[in-house]
C-alpha cells in the first residue's frame, strides 16, 4: 500500500491498518514527495517497525537518536518509540513493515515469547540502523526486500512472510546481543513520556496562542527541561516545533481547502498574516498563494496525464 500521510491521535499514536486482522502485518511504501515538506512529524505505535530505503536518502529521528540512511540501508524502530523522518533527497521512497508482538503468540511456548518477542524487554534495547556490510544486516535487508516483492494473493503468502520475519528477528537479536547492552538509566524513558505529553498538547492547541510555560506545563516540568526535551528528541526549540507544526497544517489546508489565506493563517494559530507569509516562504520557498497554485497545477497535471 502506498502511504501519503501519517494519521495520529492526540497522544501521537498512529493507528495501523491491517488487511487481515488475524495476520497483523502491515506493509507500506512511503513516497516522501507526497508528504508535506517531504517529512512526517513525531508519532509512535506499539508495533515494531522495519524499513529499507528503496530510493534516495532519509533522516530518521528516533527518541533522542538521529539516523541518516541511504538507498539499500535500513532501520529497526522498536515498539512505542517516538520517531519522525524527512527526506534528504527529493523523490525518496521507503518500504516498511509494521507488526505487533502478538504476531508471534502462536509460534511457540511462553518461554520463547518472553525471551525473544516481549516488547517490554526489547523497548530497553532501542532502535538502530541496519547496514548490508555485515552478515546479519545483509540477510535482514534481503528478507525485507523479499517481503516487498511478495504477492499477497499468492497461496501461503502468510507463511512466506512469517518465514522471512522469523529470519529477520533472529538476526536482529544476534545484532542486539552483540552490540547493544541494556541501559540502566531511566532518564530517557521519563523524557520520552514528557515529550509525548508536550507534543500532544501542541497538536491539540496549536490554533491558540501558546507560550513556553503552556507547553512545559503540559508535562509539569520547568522551562529549561522543556527545552532539553525538544532539543534531544526533535533538535529544535519548543516554539520552532510549534511554528513548524502550524505551517505544515497551513500547507495541508492550502492544498486541500478553498479557505482564504487569511482564514487559514488564523486557523493555524498565527495572529499576523504578514508574519505567516514570511514564515511560510522561509519554510517552503514560496508564498502561501504560490504554494496553493503549485499544488493546484500538480493536481490538474495528474488528472490530465
């Protein structure tokens, strides 16, 4: 399935759609040119995620880590990790799969599940980049591509996918055991919880006037801790994140509604249409009216093709 947006609830959780709920494996192709500004903002899901770059380059922000990936490289994102991504090269394409730990419930004993598939244990091990230069990484990426090429209508498709996923999982655990000791510090998990609260607050109240104190208050923390959280997870200040989120919403409204530019400006939390225009041009390289016309022309070209 080609994915063109990430839809999240007020807690930033993405709801994953499965074609077959009895076989909870979701496959997506993310064509990043279709996403506003070639990126998607912070979100999370209880599912594990594996992705491979089919074309171009992608920068992932996962919790407080930054990963730059290029064609043929991949990433593992553990359950419930806050993550975002932006394309480094126009036209970048990602193939990814997402699945819950419950996918493994029927394959063995509780011993196997608790030791090898339990997300509460694996959460502590973080997320990491997968490279083809080592044996395990190469097999993981090959198996991902095999799933990508698999035909869902083919007989025993689910068995083929499970075979690939189990091979992937075994290699992931080998890499984890070799390279990533379990951290003992809970600070990162505390900040991640605070970050979810603050970003959720921004996404629920971005149309209103907001201050640093408002954002920090959503997580009951100080202003300085608020800045540390945003710097660590998003590499921007709280106000920069707020303005960026407002501008992305404005871009969506410009391309998907007939509302006036001044109305969109106020709907997205900007008190000055002049400031909105300057901020929009700085982010997108076009004025709001130029951006709207560009999107309208792109739709017309697509319909006439």
